[in-house]
C-alpha cells in the first residue's frame, strides 16, 4: 500500500521580534509574502503532498491564493508550535495511515532547497526514528553566566543546528507528542519529543542558507539568498 506524504506548516505565530505591523509570515520577501514563498518552495519539491497549514483562527492576513497545493486544509494554530502540530495531526487522524510520512516545516524558512527537501524525505522514510535537516556548528560556542559575560567556551564537536523540515511516521509523531506533553517535557521541536521516547532521529546535513527569518535583518538576508539560489551558475572564467 502506498504511503501518503503530509506537510504540516505551523503559521500561527505573531513574530513579535520582527517589530512589524503584521505577523512575520506576511512580510514581503522579494515581492511576495514569506508564507507564499515557503509554500511555493515546498510545492516545487512535493507537488503531490497533502498540506496542513496551521493558522491563527483570527488571522485576517491570509489569502488562499498563496497556496499552490491541490490537496490542502487550514487547521487552527495553537499558542505554541507543539499545539499547532498536535492539532494538525488530530485533524488528519481519519485519513493518515500509521506509516504515512509527516514533514513539519517552519513557515519562516523560505530558502530551503528542493534538493535538501528530497534528501530529508528519503532519509525520514528509511530511518525508523525519523530524520531532521541539520547543520554542523561551525562557530565557537560560548555559554554566558546569566549576566552578559562569558562563563565558558563549549566544545562544538558533535553539535548541530536543528533545521526543518523534520520528518517522522504519523503514528510515531503522534505518540511522541502525546507522551512528551503528558510528562511535561519541554518540546522545542518535533525531534525533541521523539528523543524523549529514547529514540535517535537521523541527522541529515543541510545547506546553511536554510535561514529562519526571525529578526528584521534576516529579511534582507533571505532576499539575497533567494536571489543567489535563482541565479544561473557560471564556471570561473566563463561569461556571466
């Protein structure tokens, strides 16, 4: 039996750190809202996928014309990311198979590449505990003392930045989120809930330009990234 691919995109946040007049997913990026750019990139990789878009019930900014998927639904977003994801999983309970693959992606990551999306999907299908896109830490890591001074330098060997998408089997993700919430485990991403079950999701090395737009200067940086990704590649010495 073929397994369906589900995409869950939490998009109910207010993005207050951006200091804008609207939620950050509706800020313009290269002429279109961030949300529209993210959904377009996902659709380029997975046109056949079924989308759950988690939006604030009182969201007045959203326009359904930005959704390129044929099979999609709007589900209520919650106060926290985990609430949005759990609500989306519950909304598809009568349609999703236990082994269906679920990819959860941040709406504020419009620069993820199609190649990374495909590699993550393939790895998540093969790994029993699922998989996430991630990038090895390259910078020196400092731990503060709580008062704005350095307390220690942390070794960066073996440290990774968790990115998205993060992909897991439907039944596994449901079980992990339910167990973590019941035990009061802090869930910073879907992988942390699966880890709390004693499982080890696979790390799939992804591109460092899979930027999450969080602060005002991220918006211009994301624009540069998208422009660079769309530009034709020329070998050194060849005319542009």
